[in-house]
């Protein structure tokens, strides 16, 4: 909804001479900043309600720094996916099924990356073998679907 609502801003940028490749980036920036502010407000409200705000600083400096770094990486990934999608839209015909596929691929890559990081960081430690099997099968299906769509486009 936010991306579609920003279409007039993008159209204005193109009319003002901005390259179509970059015209939608201000919209992406505003949408992601809006998401950040909404998420931050929700987290602050939950911390106040649950009286858990002090727990952020009740960890070792190393854990606190790790949390900050991973949160920053997540934010950069979140913004980057929309940045890549928006710049890629300039190559895709309007109302194309290819755009729907690209969005699906983008979200699939997000799921794959987050779960692979979860495996690397041992967040799945303690999960049963059935759960791990379902995770790995799901990741394989996502990767296979990306490959199939890529092959179909050629």
C-alpha cells in the first residue's frame, strides 16, 4: 500500500528528469522509515507494558553489541531488498507477472537467508529432527523454485 501510495512521488521524479532506475527510491526510503518507526513504537510500548526495557542493558557488552550489529544488519537487509526490487522494476514491464515472481523470489531469499543464519548461529539447537527436516525441505523447495523461475525466464 505504501509503495502504491508513493507512485505520484515517483511519477513526479521521472517528470522532473530523474532516471527511472532511481525515481522510486525516495518512496522506498519513506516506506521503510515508516516501518521502522512503527516497529520501534510498538516495541517501546511492549517494553513499557511488560516492564522489560531494562533487560536491554542487563546483558554483557559483547551480547549488547552483537544485538545491535544483528539488528543493524536486519535493517540493512530489509531496506536492500526493497531497494533492489524498486530498481529492478525499471527493467520489468508494468503489471507483469514477472514482477510477482520477483517479489516471491525476494521474499524466498529473505526466508532462506534468515534460516541459514539461524542454523549458523545455532538458533535451531534443541529442535527435533522432524522440525529440522521440515526446515531443510522448505529451504530446498524455495531454492528449487527460484532456480525453476530463473530457467523459465531464459
